[in-house]
């Protein structure tokens, strides 16, 4: 069963992987093999934090071909104009990469090529609209094409400071054609309930889970999402063990809340996926 068909039927689990820094895909493939059997799909990021990595489309194809895992390929608006985005999307369809996460992308000045200029002809909403047009058999210029069959994913931030603005952005992404969403990390169930109450998403949402390693990392994360003070105190006293326990607890809380699933951020440590999921690796426990 494809990922898109599982949503609403089982508690879906995805995990994020980074493409290799060079041309050798071995490490990424090893990480994918390590989480196979624990997840329904893996995400392949697109030069995260604007640092040079292998093309997510090529990495996605290699992962699907050599591990059998379904892949969600990230596409950002940072590095490609509208023509380039459509060209690569058509290539993705030809290679059998059917799930696309539409992102604006980190600004180049944050990465290892700070003098590079970002493109940003469209934002994530515009990109989702382009993917929907290709699914409908039309290019952005209105030319008829063989229709694609992409599942369109978008991002959300339940811990955003302004959830009213987040609701507006989320609604725009849904109107542009999004089929499901994956979120930035959440660290307590209250954040999830506030998001659900205010945003009221009309598409399935996979909530992000990130095991924080230390207090310094938590302080950085707190700049763009909500990190409970109790977690900060626990990290100060117990270090990465606390981060892992909080991650395990939020997965259990999300399962009990009957959300569509979780999206894990293992940060290059595939064993974390197994540690966090615990009993959820039992397929019976994942039935909704």
C-alpha cells in the first residue's frame, strides 16, 4: 500500500534523511536500510540549511531502487526558477519518485555558499500549485502535458509564535493542492492540541519528533518553535537521555491523540528511530 493510501488507516511513520555531502551515496543508503521495517517512508532533504548535498531527486531514486523504501523528496524554491522546478519534477515522475514535499528553502546566506543568490520565484504555496498543475496535465505556461501523479506534501510549524498566521499559510497550501503535511518538531501534546484547535487542518498531518541531544541544541531550536521549560530543565540535568525520553513520550501521546502519524528527525542516527518508536514497530499497535 502506498504512503498516501495509508494515511487515515494506520499510524504512519516517516523519517528524514540527508543526501550525501559528496557523490558516494553509501552512508545515506545505510541509514535508509537501518530504518527499513520501522517506517512507512523516508524523506530526502534538499541541501538542508543551504549546505551543498547531492540532488534529492538522485538520492531519492537510489534509495527507492536499492532499499525498496518509499521516498518523499524535498523540493525547494531556493535553487531553481519556475522552468527548472517543472523540469526536475517531470524527471522525478519519470524516475518513479511520487511524493514531493514543497518547501521555500533555507536562505543561501545560512549555508556553505553564502554569496550564492537565492531564486525564490515562487514560495511553497506557489510550488504546490505548480505540482498540482502538472498532476492536471498542464505546465505553468498552460501547455498540455502527460499528467503526473504526485502526492503533494507541505510543511507546518505547530510551535509557531503566531498560530493565526500559521493557519492562513496552512490554508493557502491546502488550497494550492496539498494532500498531507509534515511538521517541525513538537515537544508536548499541548502544542499539538493548540495547533489542531486553531489551524483545524483538513488534510492528514504527521507531527515532527526530534530527540534533542543537549541544552545548547534546545536553545537553538527554541528560536523557531516552542520548547517547554520543563524539557530545558530536564536536559540540563540529564542530557541526551532526557531528550530521548521526551521524544518517546510525545510519540505515545500523539498515538493516543489519534493523529495521522509522526515524522522523525534522527539527524544521522538511525538507531534513534528504533529507540523512539518502541512498541509502535508492532503493526497491530499502529492500526487506527
